[in-house]
């Protein structure tokens, strides 16, 4: 099965059809959840990075801020991914044909993998290896803001 | 109404407004900066609000959390506000008749009033309860109010293209 056939199949499923036929304000409601979730996610990444970079909360143990940030990051990511999946299912073929959508998904996957692996290790060892934590914070910021920037471009194509 | 309309027309027809509106790259970049600036402004403010509400970072003194985040929140608002002005400059005539646009401005105004009430009222006695995991009712109300109002600002902003 080719990617296009798979997308067309998604488009023809009950949920795909229901989403496409729903009132456009239903779509707008998913957009609210998507934007608010993403703002929370980006703010969490920013908060954690500020601590790891030594720009804020330097008197607190890094783990403190990292733990709080990670909880909020998880909530934001869940809201953004869930609403994003529904938005995508309303027009899989249309979204997939958008170049910036494909870029966004690749950067998103890279960001999630990085956050769950190297960043996790580096942020836990921030007290012993502050330089590694700083590098991880910068990569994390670039990846997640990259997701946001490419996402914003989808609508301009 | 007509003065407002004339002013919007003046902005719309200006060189800067026209150039930004018709630029293939500058306009999306300004839109992008307006969105990403929210991470610092509204996003970091949400952490400050949730500390005030007694939800997050309860072990850290309220004044410390607010003080540490303040420069980044203010910097974020500077970006969001400056890019917002630029977007209005470029799109003024199209934004003016949009029913949700004034609603967004009203929410921003209310959030500003809430901020002033907090800054010059509630925060005055903050030294007494700064260390409390859960601040007094007035502070919690200010925190939740800010969170709700800024969320409403973001939501009404996202609605602009739907109702334009």
C-alpha cells in the first residue's frame, strides 16, 4: 500500500468523514487546543532551558525545575498531539501534500526522540556536567521552536 | 468610526504596510515570531500564574518565581506586542471589520487591568505570604484570572482567520 493510498483510506474512515463534514467551528475548537497545548509545551521547554543555561532559578537544583517543566511539557504535548491528529485526519491527503507539514513532522519526531533520550540524560546530570546540559538545552530549544516555525508556515503554502 | 477607518486605511496604504503584506517571506516570519513569542510571554506567564494559584513550584517563594521569570516574560511581551503592531499595520483594513478582533483587544485590556490590580494591590503584601505553598485567595484569583484571560486572548487570536 502506498502512502497516498493509506492517506486516502484514512480520509474515507468514519472519523475522517465526520471531521470533514463537521462545522468549521469544531475545527476551530481543535485549533484552540492545538495552539494552547503548543504554547504550554514551548513555555515548558523554555523554562527548563533557562534553568539549564543558568539564566533563571540558578539557586534551585536543576532537577526541581526540570521535573515541574516536564510535567507541563507532557500535558502540553498530549493536548497538541491529540488535537493535531484530529486536525490531520480532517484532510490527510491535503496536509501530506504540504511541504512544511512534512518538515514539521520530521522535526517533531526528532524533537521528541531527542527530548526522551539525550536531553533526559543531560538534564539529569546537569549538576555534574553543566556544559552538556547547556548544549542539550540549546538543541532542545532549536528543535521545538523549529517545530513551531515550520507549523506556522503550513498555512502560507 | 470613520477616524478609526481613516487611520487604518492610512496604515494599510503606507509603504511599510504594503511591503510587509506583499512580502513572501517577511509576513510569515512576523506571523511566526508573533506565535513563538507567546512561549515567552503568555507561556512563561502561565507558570507564574500557576505558582500564584498554588498549583506549581509550591516550594519556591512566589516573589522569587515572579522575579526570576519577569525579564523573560517582559521580553516575550515586547516581541509579541511589536509583531502584533506590525501585523495590524499590514492588515488593518481587513482586521477592522472582523468581529473577533475587538474582542481580542478587550481581553488584552482586561488582562492588563488584572495585572495592574495584582502589581499595585495584591502584590503589596506579598512578602507576608510569598513562602506559602498556597497563597491567599486574592492572589490565587489574580493568578487564575490572568491564566483564563490570556488563554482567551490566544483563542480569540486564533479565531481571527475563521471570522475574517
